[in-house]
């Protein structure tokens, strides 16, 4: 297991002896590497608004995300279940406060909540071990479904909606939107004709107010969510201490090495289309100690 410690005590002792001043600053450190980008089908996937260009392999999909984040642009995770995974340069310790962040583009009447998961590299093989969900405000909601599963099927031809079925005996389609005319909403770099996702489904957040459709925010604990509690600027902030096991018990993680963001709502509305989490960046908070 990778571990590290800040030599704060040693620096402080040296400063006391030399008369130097010690200062600490919290910085936002982006993730080091995108390790997987597997969105569900959606109106922005393969499209010109998302600036897709020659993305035809899983590796190119990861490099696409890194390029977009470097340019401070968003990537879409598509409909329910679509996700992105990334690795930190060094383990992120559990401070009990806000440890990690996800940049999004939510607005007052438009939230597309994504569930955040974290994982460790306890065996040191450079790959995520077990994923742990970060508990948010809707975790215990009566309409939240854990162990949810959706399978999307590649359309037989161009300009067709993408059909889906779930493990609750429901079915539906990712409908086509007039503004997004790319031939298919199914990720072009995915070789399989069926794409299955598992995870937690949040309650529907689409509401009609008069003639307008809106996507309401949840209180806290989700990416791309206009929270009045954890949102600061365009960042939703998260605590490793909110990680839970599959049965909802505290995971008590001392540190993490990986982060995953996954679209958490399976809903759509006229003009809006499917609820699809958008991510503009991922990272952690580090405390940097300097001597002056």
C-alpha cells in the first residue's frame, strides 16, 4: 500500500531554529491520468458540440478527456451509468473534511447529478481495487435503487434512438434531439453491440414548472449539482469519510488512489433530452507547506 506523510514537524523545528516562517496553503491538484472514459449513449456523444475528433479506441477516448480538461472544457457521461475514472499522482489522505473535487457546469435550474466513487490501490498493481460509493443526500431516499443495471443496444442503423432495458423490468430509449444530428449517440469506440452499466440510481430530478422543464439540484454529495452546501465556484467538493460499503456501513478509508464519476439519474424531458452528467475536471485538495 502506498503511503506518504508531510514532514511538517521537521520543517517546523527547522524554522524555529532558523527564524524562518512556515506557511501552509491549500491547492487544487488535478488528477494525473484518465484511466477510462466509458459514457452511456447520449446526445453529446460523438457530436460536434463535444468536439469529438477521431475518437475510435478506448485509449483515444482517455486522451480526448485529458485534452478537454486541459482546455477547461466539459465531457459528457451520457445517460444513466456512463462513467469516467482517473488516478491521482499520490494517495489522497482522508482528512475528515473536503478531500476531492469534481468540476461541472450546473446552473440554478439545471443539475445533472453524478455519483462519485473512490478506490484504493492496496496491492500496488496500479489498478483500482474495490470501488466505494460516496454517500450523498439521496443515499437513503425511498426511490434510490442500489444494484441498478441498464443495458443499451447499438441501433441497427444511423439516426435512430438508442434502446435500453434495466433490471427492474423497465425499458426506454435515449431519444434523438434536433440540435444533435450526429449519426449515432452510441459511443463509436465501444466494440460491443451491448453496453451494460451497474451502480446506484438516484431519484428522477426532472420537473415541469409551467411551460418549462427543469432539472433540480439535490442537497449535497453529487457532481454537476447546483448544491448550496458543497458547491464552491464550479466545483462540487467531496469527503473520503463519506465512503460506504455495499451495505451502507462506513468504509473507514485512510486514503484513496482513484476516483470515478457516474451519471446517477435515468430520466429525460422534452427539449432537455437525457440527464447526462458533465465533468470539466477532477482532482484533490493538497496542503502545501513552505518555509519563508
